[in-house]
């Protein structure tokens, strides 16, 4: 589960990318949306379930936007 929080009320966009590379090729799954953040209150972006196979490279990328402007990008290795 991915959560975000803002110090002040804001409208934001988000995009979650799940990138998997393995012997059979590469796949990319994207979820995106918009949300209204209330100051100091966590908000769930997405709930995603994934299978991670031995020998594959898996990365989760989360981008946050304000309008068309990208505010921040987070990258994580997928949990095993």
C-alpha cells in the first residue's frame, strides 16, 4: 500500500509504475490518479499485489505531480 501526506491542503496527481525485467522480456504496469490532500492526513494512493520471481529485476517508481509539474519521483526495489 502506498500512502502520501502533505503539510498543507493540496490537489495532486500521482503515477505508480511497476517495472519488471526478466529473461522473457520487460513489462510495465501503470496506475495513476488525482487526489485532494487534507493537511497532515495520510491518503492511500494505490494497493497493488505483485509476484516477484527469482532472477527478475523489479522496480517500483512513484511520481507526484502538481498540475503538469512533476514534484518528486521515488524509486524502490520490489520487496522479496
